[in-house]
């Protein structure tokens, strides 16, 4: 799949930008995000508040006592035989993603600056997890126990399917279906999605569904940024989240500029900024941990 995504991007890559009709009238600098100086670690938190930093140095015995194993430095899987379920929370920092295999076999890729709360094993007639941020799910099929993802006022119900769920602060929530069928409910409105549907859930209670190429929304799982007609404000939030940067707009009108481009997330911030600066529309300057748009 990675090769297919990469090829599709290389063939359709290119870089295009244009100005939107909406220009901000404010001329005071706008700060979108602040650099975080605290240690940036993937963390597993148990129900009793115990925190375990997940890395190559993690004590495997401490994980085994929780019914989970470290598959590699970027993945854990639950193999518990305990009958009693406890709540666990997996949190990713800026600049890191992580894979989790739940006890039922459901695979979850958690994007940067995201949190997933889930039981060590599922019991009862519902499988329920809670998400903040973004995750890609490949849900193990179990018709007797539907799978639910809750995120704020939004709930997605599935039986067995693959989909991306994005719900960061300061952005419109998206549920993008790759395979199967899901029911999305938000603000007392429900809609059933079919493959290639993307649902935007708005705070006024409306859900807007459009047909998309789902690879645009799942490219991050393959190690790519992909922005399709995205505002520079949204792009900079994503770059700030991944590279852990302070983002500051001196040219506030540029927040409304739109760009379409792709870049490898394994590349440096400087490499990605060269793509943006190469358009000649803005001047993005990175100094220490601060990215300024002029």
C-alpha cells in the first residue's frame, strides 16, 4: 500500500497554490501554537494513574503485567488472559505516531498529539473507545459486538471496517471511510457512510458528506503529509504539531491562502518549508523553534 500511495503522490505530486477570496482584515501577528519544551514521549497510562513511557528501553515485564507486549518501538499489542478489564490510555506527543493492537484484534494507528482511551479487553455487547486527535482504525469484525469510537459529541459505530477519524481542537472533525460501512452521529444528526465518503461534522448540527480519495486522509499512516486545497492556517497547524514548533503569522492574510502539495513526514521542517517558499506566495522563516510567516 505504501508503494501505491507513494507512486500516486509522485505522479500527481506537483505543487500548486492560489489565493482565496477571503482575506483577513486583521494585521496584528497571530500565534497559532506554541513549542512544547517538556519531554515528548509516547505514554501508556493505567487506571490507577501509573505512566509508562514507551520506547526501545521500556521494561517489557512492566507491560507483560498489564497483558500487553511491545512488538517494536512503535507498536504494542494486548494478549491479556485476565477476565477483568481495566481502562488504559495511550497518548502520543507531537512528532510521533504509534500503533496499537487491541485485545479483539482491532488495529489502531494513533497520529501525533492524540489520545485513545480503551479497555484492556472488551466485555459486554459493545466495544467502546474514546479518541482525542486523530487515528486510523482497522476494526476486527464481530457482528455480535459493534465497535464504537467516541470523540466529544461525535460517535462512530462500525462492525468491521477501515476508517480515519480526525478531531483536533481548532479544526472541523472528519470521518473518512476506506472500507465497510459506518454510522456517524453528531449533534443529534446521523449519517451512514460508504467507501470513499468523508463526513465533516459541524457545530451547528449539520454533517456534510462528500466523495473523496481516502488516501488523502490516510497518507499520514504511510509517512506523508498530503494537503488538498488546504488553507495555510490548517497546514501550519499540522506542521507545528508534527515538528513541535511555535507558529506565528506576521502576514495574517496568508492564513487564508490555499495550497495543494505532499511531502514526506520523515523529512525535516526545512525541507517542507522549501516547498512552500518555492511558490513565492509567502516567506516562511524558521528560527530555533519558531516558524514565522511573513
